[in-house]
């Protein structure tokens, strides 16, 4: 079993943990209605994906 030879300092520990923050999801614009949407998903406003109507929103 691996055991650390030296105590990990607070600076090293915290520097490693600085990458563990949560980021907001990225947004892209719909090519049909130009509303913000999540990438690689059907637009909730118009129902289009990749230039094709997937969901009838009317």
C-alpha cells in the first residue's frame, strides 16, 4: 500500500484543489431562432436541431 513519505503542505493541497471548482454550462445560439440553448440539444424555443424540426412546439 502506498504511503506518503512527507506531509502534503496546505499550499500544495490547495493548489491542487483550485481546479475542482464548478463552472456554468456553456451556451450556444440556435441557428433558427437565435435564442441561447445548450450545445448538442434540441432548442426548447423552436424545437429545431441541426436545421431540422425535431419537436413541434406549436
